[in-house]
C-alpha cells in the first residue's frame, strides 16, 4: 500500500538529488578561473619571496621584521581570498566575504541574471549561442550520416 509523501519527505528527497547540470558547469568554470588566478599568484610569488629572502639575509633581519615572512603572510591571505575549494561549502546562509573571488563572481552573476530577466543583451547572447550550437550539432549529425553512408571500400585490388 502506497502512501503520500509529506512535504518534509519530499524536501529530503530533493536535497539528496545531485546538483543540476548548470550548477556543475558554473562550479567548474569558477574553479578554472580560481586555478588560473592561483597559478599567476604563485608564479609572481616565487621571485618576490627570493628577493625578500635575499634582502633579509643581506640585512640580517630578525624573524619578526623579515620581509620573507611578511610576504608569506600576504600570500596566505590572498590564497584564502581565492577560496579554491569553496564550492564544497554549500551554506547559503553564509555568503562569501566582500573581497573574495566568490563575492566578485556572485556580483557578476547577479548582474547577468538581472540583465537576462529584463531581456537585455544577455538574453540575446544566450539565444544566439543556442542557435549557433544547434547549427553545429545539426552539421555534425549530417556529416556523421554522410560518412557512415559513404564508407570507402578498404580492399585494394
């Protein structure tokens, strides 16, 4: 005998479902951006740390005034702002900090959503992208069909 699910049971089932496709697309795009920023950060950090350490060695700076450790503290702060693994934090009641990359992405996404809802440039661009992707997919299907129908004979006389 089947019974109707309560609202709480339905909500629990919804919560267990995997993320929607576009959420994953967004998360992977943001991850790639963060990885790029992190790599640029690390690339710039290497010579800066070497220079700071050289100055500390030359001027015999104590640890509390050493430029190397001040540089590392700044680098750690910046790395925390990048928030590489923040997509694992799915707490909607705890918005990202004001100056993190997540906060910047959230502001850009909000502006894009507002423009899309008003039918602005974003909506036009999405429609154009959808049409272009549909044409590419149709051409690929036609090419695949014609290739399978015109397979050359591989035997040589």
